[in-house]
């Protein structure tokens, strides 16, 4: 399937695959990353016939496998953060450790984690094989807080990391001995790293070692097989239709210059083939964030969308609800950028509230003023994006 296209940052020519590093990732569905499963778009019924699910339950997440110092790690791919970190064997939030006390890195403070809070299946996502004594040495520390209220804290180490067909030696990564999250591979700018000094994160390290020529990557999905691909250093022109459109990066919230994958979204309209309703008319800076499943827009835009769809707000769900369509509709959301319009079917933004698929929740939320508005995976799955930092 070819997708709508979007290139973020300055234009760069497609590089020969010898100067690019491909990496495959899984497209997962569920309420959160550590409970999400890989569910292909096409499934088989008991009688052997093939059908396509119109709605899923829960959100969408991108996860990829890589090897760190000989240990296979399955990490969430996140264009909204910059650090790559893995779990340490003594993380009390790992279900295998059943809680306990540990000194919180960078604060010299002992915290206690109950066995009920130790819910992360760290073994499933990979635990770095490292002696605890090594983590207690004199290493730079980090503390990262994410928008979903999860946190990771620990120390930075250097080691050998393999992604796709590329191996990086002396690569800097975080080892979290306190985290209530699964591993995360940040792909954003070095300037947003969670440390007092700048180090070469994954995209920068690939360029520094000569494996790619530019600090850039493109991302696209194969929805039918619940898989996706990242190509570091190039663009695969077979994965999109039409012409590439370049959008300049803009400064995100509380930033003086571009250091995240933010672009200007000019407007959004909803079209049913006969009537077009504009639900966002003011140019708004939005962050392309593969670490977030949903879309977050200005509150007035979300209210306009709900009114247009005749959706009702549910306090228990914390979302707007509509009746699930029994078949595909002609309704599309038109996201208008400078020189590019991305049309996305309504069904893309709907998730079933239960297995009956009678009621659907709208995966578009009201963002908070002063915090980045976000186009997450539910949007990114419908576009071929290319992010470039230089």
C-alpha cells in the first residue's frame, strides 16, 4: 500500500541503500505499549475466509527489536524524545523483582516500590545483562519524564548496539534502574536529551560513523501485515504516491528555535463528499510524535470535531464517543499543511470500546495550552514521513 507523503525539514535526495540503514518495526494495538499485540489488518475467520477489521480496541504503537551488548531489546520508537534507554536487572518495577527499595539516581533518595506496582514484564522487552555494581559507579545520570506520566531514571553507559544491518561501537545509552515503563528508543534532536551534556544519540551516531550521510530518517507502515520500516539516511520512493512536499521545522512549545519535529498545521476540515466543515482554522504548531498513540489538538478544534460528528463526551472514558459505523463511510479528515493536504478516513480515528464494535471512542483529544499539540501514530500510520535534522 502506498501512502500520502510528508517530508519534514529540508529537502534531501534519496540516498543509495548502501548509504542508508533500514530497520523493521512492529505495529502494535492495545491500551498501552507493554500490553499491545501485533494484529494484522487482514485476519482469517474460522471458516477460512479473509476479512479486514474496521476498528481496533486500544491505541497503536511502534516497537522495534535491537541488540544491546548481546541482549535483545524490544523498544518503543519515539520521535518525540531523544534518549535510548533499557531496563536494568535491579529495576523494582519489573514484575520479576516484585518491588523493593532502591536509591533513585541523580537524587540520592531511596524510594520504595510495592509488589502491586511492579507490573512491568521487563524480561519480555529485554533486561540488560550488567552487574549492579557497574551501575553504582561514577556515571552520568538521567531522569526522563514522559507525557503519559511514566518515568525512567538511571545512568548512561557505553556499549555495542546493533539495529537492522548496522552495528555501533562505544554507543551511549541509558540503563534505568528505576522505571515504570518499557524501553524507549528516542529519535529526536540531541538538544532535547535528558542530560547536562550533549552526546550522540542514535541518528547522530549513525551519521558520525559514516553509515549514513545525513542525520535523517523516513518512516512508513505496511498496515496489512502490522509492520513498518525506518530507513535512516534516505527515502524509499516506492512507498508513497505523488510528489514530496517539504515543510520547515518550527520551534515547539517553550523553545526559541526548532529542536523537535514540529511543523505548522494550517487547518483541518471534515468532508463527507457533499459538505465540508472547517474544524481548525488557526495555524497551529504540531509535533510529529511516534511515541504517542493519539492526536492532541487545541480544545476548540476537538469541540468542533465532536459537534460535526454528533459525538458525546464520556467522563468514564475521558473521550468523545460515537456509534461505530457498520461499514466504511465517505467521511475524511483533511489536514492542511503548506502545500500539502493529507486526507485520512474517519475510521482511522475510531477505536471500539468493546468487542461488540457498537460504540467507538474518538482517538482525538484536547491538548493542554503550553504543551505541544501532537499528531501521533494514529495519524502517522496514514502517511510516509521523512524527518531531517540538518
